[in-house]
């Protein structure tokens, strides 16, 4: 625990941060809530809740097309989030940032719009063995439609991608590489900058699923040279139903619209429709305005704390948590990559993960159990599911102690 104390002494006051999250103050089944499910969705600070409430109470109006004051204020607040995301990701221009419902829609947008235009029979799409279903299924659908082939980068026993095998997969037929920056099921941080360089040398484009990376790591899309990068608002302490697709402007300009409707048009006649400029070409219909504004407040909140401080503190939590769980007999951590985010997935011999999660819940400890929308990962490790404790900057070493104690109680019950 001494390493955690050193971080707090350096200025990271986790107890003060916890005061910003009202949900953490409640009790569950008579016990203080220990929330260890941030990889599924992060909790929301008061600043985000207040921003959403202000929109609904004071500024509520549709955006972009209104000349009245409420519409002007709502438009400005919504578009300000796009500018904040530009800085957050270091994009070259706000026109490269498309509002979507989340990472899943972003990947579907690219696979549908870019994929249907550029992929043909015999082409290949490369994904990895650790992908979330949302970065598998859209590419499978595209390959089935076009007669293309889906290729999979294998991983080792630690849950790390084997780059030598990845390099062998790349060839002139490779059109797209789609890979997670951070695995939601294993916590593995993939060497995406190197992987992007390798793909570009082969002439392929790269989409990075950043849903699990954006809350924990500084992301610079220009330094990475990513062609597409995605994130979800609810993973970064923002609302659900909102996210961002980053794409290089030259690629987005060449792609046809993903959906038709209001705001994505310039002119409409019964004979012909002309489309709007970026980014609006991909934003049909009334968006999740409150969600966009709330996500902007979340970005402000994370920036005030500092992504570097968040990453350092969460890494110390991970080290401490790993050490505590490894002391529990019969427990095996699934995913032991050398570069890893604060995710602890594990199995306990002879006890189903759902039973583990149920017993922990009665103690007020919220973890995730199941395949985590990553069934191929479970198949690779020959297990049906894991229990996953995913940590965030508002968690404490004391909560990890409660998790370890809770797991010992689980073993007592099922022994």
C-alpha cells in the first residue's frame, strides 16, 4: 500500500475526488458500495450531472437550425464539446470528429460507409483475438457481404498480441486493421503505434477501438497516425448514448453518408440530394444534445485531474490489486500482459463467476461476470467466463482489500 500513499502525497487526493461522485456514497445490502465495474460504465461526477440538468432546465432546444436564443446556446454548448474532443485527442480539425452513439456505432459507420465502398471480393480485414464483439461482428458482416476474408492476430498466454504473427498476416490484400487500444476483458494495452506503422507499410488503413483507452491514457491521434479512432462517452465519466469517431479528413470526405435525414444535407429535391460538409455529413437527425454537452463536462473534469495522474494512480491500484488477488488460493488472473490497464479478470477453481458476483454483490461489491462481450477471448483461455474487477481513479486500496476479503468469503461458502 506504500506506493499508493506516495501518489496521494504527490497530490492525488482520492478521497476528495470521491466526493465528486454522489453514487459512491450509497449502501448496497447494508454495505458501503464498492464499485469495481468502470470498464462497463464509469460513474458520473456532479459536474456532468449538473451540465445535463442545466441543459434540460435552462437551455433545452434543438441545435444548428434555430435562430432563437435557446437554440443558439444549445448549439454553442454542443459544438464546444467537439472542440474539447479535438484537444483531448489532438485531432487536426473539429471536422474530423463525428458524434455517434458510442464506439459500437462508430465501428459500424466505418465498416458500412468505408467498407462497402472500398472492400471487394478477395480482400482481407485483420482484427485481433482479444476484440470486443463490436469490433468483430461489423467486420464479419462486411466480409460476408463482399466475399472478403477476416484474419485474426493471435495472442500468447499472457494475453499479448504476437506481433510476428501479425506481420505475417499483412499483405497487399489487407484493406483494414481494426484493433483495440486496450482490451476490455484482459486489460492488455496493445502497442498500437507500432501496429499502425506496420499496417501502413503494407498499405492498409487502421481503426483503433479506444473505448477502454480514452478514460485511462493520453491519446494523440496525430502522433499515432491512426486513420480512425473511437471512444464512448460513458466510459470517460460522461453519459451513455454518446461518443466520437475520429477519422482523417481525406478519408471521411471520400466516404458516403452512413444515414440519411436532417442536418446531413445541403439541398434536397426529389431529383437529387447534395450532402453537407464534414462533420455534419455523418450526423443525420436530432442528436443526443444533452449527452454531447454532458460528455464535454466529463472531458473538462478529466482534464482538471490530469490523464497522467489518473494513469499513474490506476497503475498503482492495479499493482496492489494484483498482489492481493494472487494471495487467494485457487484464484487465477486471466490476462497478465506486461503493459496493462487497471483490469483484474480472474477465475476461482470450482466456482462459477456468476456465483462469485452474486456473493460479492451481497457485500456491496459490484463486479462484472460473464464473457464481457469477448467470447473468443474466453474460448482461447478455455473458460466460460471470468469475474472482472475494473478499477478507476475514484477507487481506493481499501476497496481492493474489501474485494479480497469478499473473495475469501466466497471460497468459504463454496468450500
